[in-house]
C-alpha cells in the first residue's frame, strides 16, 4: 500500500512509518497541515492516516479538500480527541474510520486494511479476477490454483492493475504508486517496463492469457 501519515508527534509518526514500511508499504510523512496539503495535491494514496490536531490547523481541512475534489483515498483519523462531536464531524466530512490514541499498531493496520478492502475490493480478503486469485492477507497469488511467486513490486503492480481493471493507467501513475514522492528523483521510467514485462510473462506462462495491454504513448490496461 502507498500511505500518507499526517502526524506531528514525531515519535508516533516514526513508529507508524517503521511498522508499515516493515510490511512492504510505501510511506510518506507530513508533520503539518501545509505539507499535507502539498502532498495530497500532487499524489494519490491507498490510505491516509490523519491526525486532526496539527500545529498549523485542523486536519479536518484535509478531509474537506479530498471529498470536495472527488478523491476516494481511504482516510483513517488518528487522534487524541475522544469526544463524540469530533468523531461525528470526522465521519460526516468523509473519514472512513476514527481511532483514538493510544492504540496498538496491529489494530491500526487491521482497520486500515479493512477500509482498503472494502473500498477497492468490496470488503473481501480474497480477490479473484478470471483465473487469478489473490489472498490479500498472505499476499499469495495463484493462477488456476497454482501458486505463482512474484517479487514485491510485481505483486504491487498486479494488485494495482486488478483494482483498476479496464482503465488505462499511465506510467507516471504506476511509478507514483510504487515509489511515492521518490519518483521525482528518477531519471526515467525504464524500470517499470522490466517489472511489467516480468509480471506479464509469469501470468502468461501460468495461464496462457495476456492480461496486460500496452497503450502506446500512454501506459497500460489490465483486462
């Protein structure tokens, strides 16, 4: 998953980032409202962990921006505020869930994954596309009931493709999804060709089907 952690408490922010990156997620950090606005204006995320008490304003402004612009990023509020009014306000504005500090990181992850599954895959832990089966919890992929070994990047691309099946996805969007704001430091997108070529070959060798269509000058479509 590609996550944005909006949290001004440095110790907590670092703990969350370490926990999720250790599980293979791409994490970006914003410690105030201004930097959070800048990041969400430039990038999209699978999940946003949002503290509403920020040094330069209320995190509710992030939610208002996202929903007013039609963005559907998963948003989980993480807050020391335990008042019913704050919870109701956050959920009414468009938050998907609300968790009160202190919390266990395992619960935070479970709640965020539940939101992601619900919004991207209808709430299921098992994603099926034709003869491809993906177990979101174990990250296991099977084609025609035969387990296929993918690298982390290949798995992330496959899941991203399935979540956006039928849509044309630009190389820029794929790079952003896989590398976050580090993509700005890349000289080219040549590395994407390699990952997609390997993913395509593994799927074809296992199924005899070519799921990935190259759209010249634009990107790819998963069908």
